[in-house]
């Protein structure tokens, strides 16, 4: 009996106590890992890696380096023989090669003219299906390939913000909540501009609008706005409005969403142009997928009844944590491919200890030296990530070109009208 009474604890105090303990221990652990700088710094990249980011054959790239003649950065020799590049260098090299006609306009990562912004959203109500891992790796690799990327973290648990070391709830910096919030009728204070919410990260070309627990306030405020009928822009258009205000600064936006259908997630769904649905190739996940897709469809329909229909450039399923040697998974993946045919990305995101090893030190696989891992496992995993991003990038380019064509057609149509009118 004595044991049982000893087990009795005061709930709120105990939970708060555990919370303090883990936060303190993690702070010590992470500052030890990051010492002496404390802040993360992006590593340098080898000739082989840079050639891949530039989509050049490695020998061709070496040839360009040899003949650079001071016209493009050629990195720095480390240890006498290894040439290493800063991420900023890669952009300058790409620009030089583009101007020199060595990179085709179709492969140029910056949006041109009337090309639209690609807004990608990882989305699945199932927890732990690699939504955050996929969103971060896609954002980071697109950044290294020269796209200007804005990450928007919509998970109040803020894992994506943690990786990028932007913590509004700790350092008091603004979160995405500040850009979405409604006018406060008592104080009269309104949302912050999106530009004031976005922060640069240590990862070149990747900025973030971070998350925090406070984001859940948006849910209460939205519910109140339904009752009072006040609040300005309706909830489902608030995210688009925030993004539109900074659109010119970016090529791709990448949302990370929590495994819940919150108002902020629905607002992201209406702001997105491409959906990525990560899922494990397992029977249980596939069974819950039907319910999740039905629920998401119904909710969007309800919002559409008072608004315009929402179209996407693409919706793609991404099979995650995939083990090619596990035959039930292979079977399930085949089954999903048959049902959804072209909507499943060809490349699976492989399950790998490389991902879990990296995440133990709060890093992504892109940030650590390849030599930190077993070479074979690293290459296998990176090949899978690169092929996934190849497919997504191609879909983004296709959407950009289509939008530019449509804009041109519209312009010539209005020119015709103007001529007819005059
Ligand atoms: N391909 C992979 N191989 C091995 N481990 C992985 C892989 N992808 C993700 N993980 C690990 O699985 C866990 C869950 O992944 P992640 O956080 O990306 O999922 P999530 O869908 O965002 O989860 P949540 O629904 O909680 O937001 C993490 O610990 C992550 O490191
Ligand atoms: Mg997540």
C-alpha cells in the first residue's frame, strides 16, 4: 500500500517538473554537441556534391573549375587536395554558368517573369510518417539547388523550427501565429507583416516562419470569428495573404503540418499549389489513409461552398520509411501504386539509420559530413532523397512554365481586346 501512495503525484507539478528536466538536459546536450559556436553553421560541400547540385557531370564541372580564370568561385583546397565549396559559392557558380549558356533556362532554379510560386505542403493526419523529415530534406536540397525556399512550420510542437534553431517560445522571436492572428478587439493590435515573422537560417537559401505552442491560439480565434462574424480575412485565406506579401522573395514554399486538421492546416491547404502525402507502405496506414483523405476532402468542400474551388498543380503520395527487403511493404507499395497509379512518386524515401543517427544530434543528413556515416548506407539514402527531389522539382518547373504560358495567353487576349476597343 505504501508503494501506491508513494506513486501518487500532483499532476501539474510532476509534468512541469519533467518538462523542466528534459528541457535543461537537452539544452546541455545540444550546446555540448554544438560547442564552441553554439549556433549551427552549414558545412562546405565537395566537388562531387556541388556537381550534383548543379546537375553537371563531375568531370565537366572539374573542367569548368580548371578553366575558371577567376570568373567563378572555385572553392578552397582543404588538407592540400580536397576542394570544398561554401553554399553561397554554388549560387555564384550557377549564375556564372547560366550567363555563359552552360545551364539551360528550363533548369534555372529562380522563377522568371510570370512564373508562379510553388507552395508545397506535406500533409497526413497519421503521425510519424516522415512529414517533417521529408519537408526539411526537400527544402534543404532545393536550397542547395538554388531555389529560394521559405519553410513554414505549422506544427505547434515545432520540430522543423527546432532543426533550424529558430525557437519563438524560447527567444521571444515572432512565429507564424503573429502573421495569421486576428485583430484584437480590446487592444486593437493586429497581425504582424509576414516579412517581420520570417527569419533567416544558417542553411543558405532557406528561411523559416517558425512555430510555437501559441499557434493553437489561432484555432480559438478562428472559432470566435465564426461566432462574431468579425475578424477581416476569413481563416482559410489568411495563409495565402501572408505568403502573397513576400512572394517576390521566394521560389518555393514548404509547409510542415502537424498530424491534425487544424484551421491553420486548412489555411495552408488553400495556400498550397502542390500536396505531398507521405505514408508508410503498411496495411494499417493504408486503412487510415482512406478515412483521412475522405475527411480532408469533406472539409475542403465545406470551405469551398463559401469560396472558390481549390485546384492543385499536383498531389503526390510519397512512400516513406521504405524497406525494399521487407516483402509485405513491397507488396503494399505495389498495391498503392496500382490504386493511385501516377499519383505515387516513383522513388520511395528509404528507411535508414542515417536519418535516425543524424536526428539524434538535431541535424539532418544534408548537414553532416558524408564521412560521419557508413558510405554505402549514406549513398543509398541520399540517392533516394535526390530522386524524390528530382521528381518534385520537375513538377514545380512544369507548374511554373504552365503559369507563364497562361499569363502570356491572357496578356495577348487582353491586348486583342484593347486593340478591338480602340
Ligand atoms: N526514412 C527514415 N528512416 C529512418 N527514420 C526516419 C525516416 N524518416 C523519419 N524517420 C524518423 O521517424 C521519426 C518520425 O519522423 P518525422 O518526425 O519526420 O514524422 P512526422 O510525420 O513529421 O511526425 P509527426 O506526425 O509527429 O509530426 C523521427 O524520429 C525521424 O527521425
Ligand atoms: Mg512532424
